[in-house]
């Protein structure tokens, strides 16, 4: 995967992360919120954060000190 593909994928994942944030907020303030669904969305959000961090690490060159 080249650098432009990684940058594009990071953008897609960040958008999905923001969308999950909105969905979690909506569920939290719903009168009959499903806590299991909220937990699943939060877990997915954390996974996305880890994927984004891993991709960003690929963009940073290794510097041997």
C-alpha cells in the first residue's frame, strides 16, 4: 500500500470514527437506550482508533538514532 492509499484510508476511518461518535451520543440520550449496542459501538470505535494509529505509524519513517 502506498502513501496516498494510506492517507485516503485514514480519512475514511476517521469519518467512520466520527460517525460512531454521533451514533453513540444519539443512543446515550435516547429514552430506551440499548447499553449492549452502546458498548459494541464503543468497542468498534476503539478498534478504529487503533487501526488509524497503526496506519499513521506506517507514514512515519523509522529513524535509527
